[in-house]
């Protein structure tokens, strides 16, 4: 059994946590917070698509 390394999941989670913390604690523009949310969700979805496409080739 081959162990898949999820490279993008920690990056996406860090961006998501950073967006949540900055939204609650600082007075940063909503545009910056929205970009961080979009970036984190995009990275997490990208990882799901990569894992799904790799699993199709393995079977």
C-alpha cells in the first residue's frame, strides 16, 4: 500500500485558520479576509481533485 502525501492540505488549513483569526482580532479589510478564505478553500478543493484523479489511475 502506497502512502499518499497531502502537500496542500496543511497550507489550506493554515490559510483558513489565519483568515478566521485575523477576522476576529484585527481590523483588516474585508477584501483581504475574503481573499484568504477563497485561497484556503481553493487549495483544499485542489487537493481533493488531485487525490481523486490519482486514485482513478491507481485502480
